[in-house]
């Protein structure tokens, strides 16, 4: 491995360690119960599976765009580069995937489009999951219809052509020839697993019943969506936590919601590390993956 790549990984581990330390410091102040580790272990397993699923889905997205790749290449690459998002700027995980995809003769515009599609589909699925927690259901319905219409090939191809011209560097995105319904269903599976992971963390304090699943998943979908769009709220309170508190108001005490949000943040970081470890240890992509890729 080249020296500068060692430096990149040291930066990744440094920032990730800092984030992990902050989350652990917050978790230490939570009300601990005997069964909490069992619930959190289950949440960690489910969330790790969600990250591995996201890597598989990214590989399928490249195939949808006309560049099929093996899952044993896409999954480990995705989960390893995912750790780079903790470097300030939140773009380095995308850079790593773009660079690695070029070694597989995948053009940069195709990889960029796969990243864009992933974001759009996640927004759409978050609206689907979160619609149950809106008092006025027609607001999320209108937003969902706008997103679903926005990823229709008739509109999206025109937007991509305009964006390519605006770049001024001759970047031409490949046309999307059919509606990405299979990818939408795959994104729904990813967000469903993430939501289940949160419910398992919450289950350490709140009885886990089937009656709590729909509102809990709906609250998580809205919170994840708002956190995805706006990283921080005024006063330093995370949008994810604020939205969860508002969505579950009257159903779960505020203190427990905040405790579950803090615990879920720690579980998510550990799950990302576990997913990256699984990708390396199992050896997925060892034959196809360029050893010099990030």
C-alpha cells in the first residue's frame, strides 16, 4: 500500500475513534438495565446486515446502469469506504468508490450517477416509512410523489443532461432506460433494517410489541430523512434526535427517546466497523478487488 493511503486510513481511524469516544461518553450516562446489552447486540447484528445490504444494493445499482459487478467486489468496497465518511467533508467515501470503480473500467459519470440514485431512492423510502407519523398524511404523499416523479427516466434524464452541461467538463451521464423499481424496493429493505435496529435499541427500555412497530418505524423514517437532509439543528441538537422526540411524543417519554437515539448512534458506528471487518475477513472481492483501492 502506498504511503499516502496509509495516511488516509490513519485519518479515517482517528476521526472514527474520536466519534466513537464521544458516543461512548454519552452512553455512559444512560440508565442501564440488565437486558440492555442483549437488545443492543440484536440491534448491532441487524444494523450490520443493513450496511452489508447497502453494499450489495450499490453493486446492483451499477448493474442497473449497465455495468454489472460481482457482489464480492461491491460489498467489501462499499463497507470499507463507508468508514471514510467520518473524515470532515463527508465526501471521501464517495471519492474512494469512484476511484475503485475506475479500476473496473466503470466511467466516473456512471459511479457518480449510482451515488445520486442511491440518495434519491433513500429519500423516497424514508418518506414511505415515515408517512405513518404525519398527522396530515397528504404532505408526505405530495413529497413522495415529487420524489418518485423525479426519478422517472423522462424527467431524470433531462436533469442529468442539464447537469452534465453545467459541469463544463464534458461529463455525460448515461441515460436511464427504465424505472428503478427494483432498486427502490432494495432501498426500502435497507431502511427497514435500520429502523428495526433502532426499535431493538429502544426495546431495552420500552416493551417491544407489534403495536409499537408501525409508529416506531414511522418516527425513525422521518428522523433519518431529516438527519440526512440537515446535519445539525440550531443549538447543537441533532435533527435526528429532535425529530424522533417530536414524532414519538405522547408514546414514549422524551428521556427514553433521547437515550435510545444516543445508544443507536453508538450501535451504528460499531455496526459500520463490524461490516467493514466482515468484508475484509470473509475475503469478498479478494480476487477482483484491486489491492491499491481505498
